[in-house]
């Protein structure tokens, strides 16, 4: 047997080339246009609430900054934003919702953004009540605060000076709630 020497080429390290190629591919995939939606603040909100036990619903049309009451829930509307007419339709609202129990103690139920196109994305989790955003509205041609009951008939809205503790009727709209939810008990 004749032994021949074969020259083997030294292996080049291909790891930097692979890493560079991967970096280029990732940067091309993320360098596309940003799809941030342009949102406009709106002065009014339209919410719908549901009592899951009695199947009673109520639609609220209220100003941003007001506090609404449905059953044992109190809902504070902090912000309501809507996309511009050019964008895909979307409304988003920042809501703070708390409940006052039988012992007259308040408990936070929800605090965050709700979206009209995807109610389940940021939903309030409560065994009895459900609340969802319908739309954010302009001030054009509608009353300052209105509430509709399940039959669609307008219900009487509370005067601006009343707090939910002064009037236990559902659908209360007040523009100046106490700063502490527990203060609504007095």
C-alpha cells in the first residue's frame, strides 16, 4: 500500500458570516413602515354594561372625567381616544372601575385601556357585571350626559352636583367624583 499525503484545507470559521447574514435578514424584516395609529382625544364616551344575572343592559353616553354607576359598580372615565378618519376604525378608553360591596368597602375591579374593536383584549373580569366600550364621540348635537336603559328609552341622568351616594339609582353621571372611591360611601 502506498501512502499519499493529501492536503486538507483548514476549515474557515463560518460563524461570523452566518451571524452577519442573520442580522441582515432580521433588520430587513423589521425595517418596514411602522403601523402606529394616530389617535385623537374625544370629549365623550359611549359604554354598555350588562348584569349577567338579570340580563339587564344599560348604555351610557357621558363626558370624559365623569363617574358612572351600574349596580354596585362605579366607572371613572379617564380618557377616550379614536383613530383619525383615514386610519382603520378603533376607539380606546382608559377606565377605572371599582365595586362597593355589602360591607360598604370599595374594591378595584379594573383599571386599564379597553378597545372597541377587541373587547376581549383587555376585558373586565367580574362574575356579575360586564362593561365594554362602544365608541368615543364628539360633542356634536347630543346632550351633555345621557343614559339609555335596556328598552332604549332615555333615563334621567343625575345632576352634576349629586354624588352616587346621594342617589342610588343606576346610570348616575357625575362630573366631580370624590378622589378616593371609599369616600363614595359617606
